[in-house]
């Protein structure tokens, strides 16, 4: 079952249950998935579906970060939306798992102590290994913490 079918059936269930907020979030996700399929002019692969979901999560997190503290209703709405979207996202790698991949990449590139000059070369090899499995910002932060 594709994510589009999965989201559509969950949206119908939310409508029947009268859960308006979940239905709206799923409706937005379904629209994003369909738009991506239309742009591509063919069905989405599982990886492309995950990319769309991760993009929606990222946008919601950015909205949450930029929302002023006094706008409580927007904060609550974003948190609810994130909870729904994260049900359809794959389980992300933990910090320890990311550190293991970074360490393996450093030994693969034969870099003992990474410096700022090495960052581009490291990221070029590292990111394809963790794409869709880890938060890029977290990967960058961990790599920076390992740099001398």
C-alpha cells in the first residue's frame, strides 16, 4: 500500500471520527504527495514519499521555531500537526547511530581529526548514507562537535 492510499484511508477514518485537526493535517500531506506525483508525472517511489513527508515535518518545525511565544494557538496547532506527520515518517537514527556512521566515514576517508577544511569532503560522502534516515541539522551538529 502506497503512502497516498495509507494517508487517504487514515484521513477518511479521521473524518468519520470527527477529528478535524488530524483530517486537515492528513489532507495537507495527501495534497503534497499528490502534487509531487503530478510534478513527476508518475507514481512516487517509497523514498520519494518519505522525502515529501520529511519536508512537511521540516516546514512545520520551522513554523514552530519562528512563531512568537505569545501565539499559543499556533504552537499547539504545530505540535498536533507534527504528532500526526511523524506517524508516517520513518524512524530516524539516534545520535549514537549517527556518530557511528560519521566515525566509519572518517576512517573510510582516512581522516583522524576532521577540520573545517575537510567538512565539504566528509559531508559529500556522509549525507548519501544518512539521507532520509537522519535529521541533516543533527548530523551537521554532531560533525561540528567532532571537529578540532
